[in-house]
C-alpha cells in the first residue's frame, strides 16, 4: 500500500486524489490519508504530490513509520475525497517543514 506522510500536513494540495482508480483517499481537516484496504499499489498518486508526501509502505522516510498505522486508522474515520480542491491557505509556508505531526487536526 501507499502512505501519506508528514509533509502533507498543513498543505493538503489534493493533486493526488484525482488519479486514484479505487478512491482510496480520505480527507481530514489538514491532512489526507490512504485506505490500505483499498489501495492497489498502482503508483499513480506518488508523482502527483508536488511536495513528495506519498511513499510506498516499505519506503517511508526514517522517523515516519507511525504514518503507516495513522493512514489505516484515520481512513476509517474520514470521508472519501475524489476531487481536487485548493491547498490550505498557508500551504506554501508549511511546505517541507519537518515534524508537522504535532499540527495534525483530527
Ligand atoms: Fe490509489 Fe494507486 Fe495511490 Fe494506491 S497507489 S492510493 S491505488 S493512486
Ligand atoms: Fe497531500 Fe500531496 Fe496529496 S500535499 S493531499 S499528498 S498532493
């Protein structure tokens, strides 16, 4: 499965959601996640993210392993998103800031 990681938080550009053939993306207030039970590993979403927040489960950056379980957990709670929308208002300022997990809203 593919996993959305730290860099998506506070940016949420949503370019990733439109290419998913199985509608695996779920949206929260300032982050998106992938449902691991739906993802078919097609790889289409990974290059769509302008800030490289999406990784294969086996290749998430060091220190971000918790995002594997977080995607599974939050995808059960959040609604599906299939259409692109504007990124969050301060997205530019938050691009590539480390350790955004503390900013995650549920
Ligand atoms: Fe959807 Fe493919 Fe990305 Fe999995 S890898 S979330 S199936 S676009
Ligand atoms: Fe997040 Fe990138 Fe998608 S910022 S919403 S993973 S395009």
